[in-house]
C-alpha cells in the first residue's frame, strides 16, 4: 500500500483521581478505532495516551485513600487506567505519565522559557476555585453559584502565583480559528469557545500554585508548582521528544504538529484556548484539529458514584465481550450530541446487530458451505442479476466508510459496514440456497451464491477490523480467508477458488437473555454501591485523622 504520510493522534490523558468509567473509556476506544483505521489506510500513525497525575485533588485523594504519598496513589490509579485501556485493545504507541522523568524535566524547561520570554510574570491571585476541576472561575462564569463544569462547590482563594499573559496571543488565536475552519470541530464547539471566551476577552491565566506541593516544582522558585493544565497539556509534545532547548528528538521532528487531539467537550476550553496559546509562546506549530466529542450518559444522566449509576468497561466486557463493548460505544455515540448507554440498550444492540446480523450471517454461510461442498468455496461463474446489488454495495463500501472517517463520523462509518452484512442476509433470502441444493442442475449457481457471500463477508471483515479487531479476525478465520488489507477492499473476486471455511459450527456472538443480563447488572450495581459507601467512610476517617475534617 502506498504511504499516505504521518498521522499523530492523541487522546486527553486520564486524570488519576479514580477508576475511569465507560464514558471515559469511550474516548480511548474512539481514538484506537481512528488510529487502527489510519494505519490500515496507509498512514504512519503515532498514537499517544496516558495519565494526568498532579494537582491538589490528587493530594487530597491520596489522603482519603490512606496512601503514604500522592506518588503511591497515582502509581496505583495509573496502573488501573492502563489495565482498562489494554483490556479494550488500545494500540497506543506510548502511555505517558506526567510523573515520567522526561516529562517533568521538560515542563520545568517550558515554564522557564515562557518566563524568560516575558509571557509569565509573578503576581497574586484572588478568585473562585474548583478543586474538583482544578480551575479558577469568575463570578459570571458560575452556574447558580457552582462550578459550571462539574456542578461542585467553589471557594475563594488568594495566593501568590505566576500568570501567563493570555491576551498577548488572543487576537492571533482568533485569526487562526477564523482562517482554519477545520481547527475546532464540531462547529458548535468552535462557536462556544469564540463567543463565551475569546471574543469577550481573555484574563491572564494562573500557571502556578503555592497552596499544595504535589506538582512539578518551578525550578527557579521552588515554593511554586506548575499549574496542572500547563503540565498536563504539554504531554502532547513531551510525549514525542520535544525539548525546550531546541534539541528535539526524531519523534517530534517526524510527527509534530499533531493531526488530531481527541478530547471530551467539557475540556475544550483548555485545549482550544490555553493549549494553542502555550504553543504560540513556544513558537511551535499548532495542531491541525481538535475534536470535542460528546458524552456517553447512563440513561440520560452523567455517571456518578454517589448516584450509583456508573458503568465500567470491564464489567460490560465480562458480560458481552470486549469487541461488543467497543461496537456499542462507537455505534451509539452521535457526532455532536450525547449518547446513551444502559444495560438494556447494550443487550438489544448486541442481539440485533452482533448476534443476528453479523453472527448469524457468518454461521449460516459457513454451515451451508460445509454441508453442500465440504467447506470448499469456489466461484462457478454462474451469476444472476440479483448478484449485482450485493457486489456493488460490498465493493463500494470502502469509499463510503472513508468519507465518514475523514469527517470523524465513526458511528456512521460502522453503519456503512453493517450495510454489507444486512445486504448479505437479504441476499440469502433472495437466492434461497437450500432450494438450489435440491437440484443437481443448480449446483454451479449454488457455488457462486456461497462464493459471493464469502466475498462480501470478507470485505466487511476487512473494514470492521479497526473497530472490532478480534471479531474481524474471527470472521476471516471462519470463512477461511486472510483478513483483507485496505488496498483490496474494492475488489470483489479476490478469492475465486479453493479457500476452505472453518469446520463445525461457528458461534461468534451467542444471544444474551435480557433477564439474566439485568440480574447480573443488579449484582454489579449492588457491589459498586457497597464499595462506594465503604470508600466514603474510609475517606472521612482518613481526612479526620489528618485534621481535614471535623
């Protein structure tokens, strides 16, 4: 396949305050699907993800958890994040931690470079601060007196701090956004950032803290630690060997600027305003695109441990399998509106799309090929007009999927792929192989029908690989063909003679009984609530022991 160049993709790094829920996992699965697709499509991909490990909230969480130090706490939590990312089959090239020595060293250099340039100055801050979000807000930004992002309490805070001169670069950023319409997507996110933050005017940003110690020290003023957002955002360059002294490594030279920053819509302000301005200060090219994906809601609500409505990826995978979870979160998330997940919806989608449409198609095709021809697939060349629609749809699917993926409309890309499987099922009903099998004179036609089904399934499996890698490989094994490469997806007629399907019955996705699934879900929820109450009690005891709670 001809190389299409480099593609550098990042997700937001996960905050190590606790175990990520399925909404957090959605982003990493989305990123992985895009990365796998781009690799298969001929791009040289570098995929970065990781964990964000500093800040006041982490310092407090460590105390609540009874850890001897924040480092002990983030080691444990980062390992859990990485376990979940690996469980979901994430093909990242680096899992960066903001406690990695190379990252911390560069953050100190970056801070000093900005300071020496005159973009950072020392002052004092008095304002409203949300510990949960590690963010300062003005009175007008609050929602009913609460944090506009998490809805939590804010408190007045005054401390000595270093500030970044945001207004110095604001006009330049506005011009960049106006002249690069692809920079912030979807468009609604761009409008929100422009109208709510940039156009009203930017305040200088607090970029250091003195009220806690768990952060990267400002090396020339060690009473200060670098504010968590300057620390965390910079992972996108430190993770590819950026060096503030100019001695950047080969990864940086090859892959920067990033082609896509994939982040949740709730942190768009940090990624589309703070981050580009930091890069301008460092004289670094801006990323090509920042995409703010919507949230995955549990039954229409944000997931919350206190509400007891949290769903975790490993629990879902235990019940449905990893690829089924990947399919659900990718298929159910609209381009720019929030998606919904429940155990009921997951079961319905699993049975309808995976067990019925895909699993049953492969099972029937393999069973008929074994029954009628000893498992051998051959094209006897006895075509009929009904074949054309199936062939055209299968051979044209790559072009349709490519258009959707170029626009990051991943759910729609999956729908295009499943059109192949749905059309193949319809083709079985139209050609009635069981009727053809009764007539010796129709044997050649029957061979061609089963061959056409195998070819269509083969194309579908090749396209499906980035989204459901294990399942795509299982489908290819079942029909006895290699997994197709993308440069063969428009060819209908790749395997004309002699491939042999899997012997015996094929069961890719066994149907799920909703009653059994809901009983299992109730057990999981009950345990989660008990664990939450126990952790809450433990946290209160530990805070009290440290004199932080009366």
